[in-house]
């Protein structure tokens, strides 16, 4: 799941608005808990969970 899709689905918060420049692109800051949640979502996808199962787990705060 791409970060923008996860944000649109409400699984991750939008960026806080701060960023640093890295060459020709920007690197945005996210809260630490959001980075951990993104790692958990990526791990669950790698383990074969469906998008709906991940969404339900995130909503129940199981990850």
C-alpha cells in the first residue's frame, strides 16, 4: 500500500507539514507512531493479510 493511499484510507495521518530538502525532493516528517504503524502495515502485507484485514486491525488498534 502506498503512503498516500494509506493516508486516504485513514490508516496513517497526513504529514505535519514540515519537511527537509534532500537533493531535488522533499522528505516529510511524520509522527513516530505513524512510522511504526506504516512498518506494521508493510509487515502484514508481506505476511499475506488482505487490505480489509489490515484496515480492521488498524481500526481496532491491534497493531
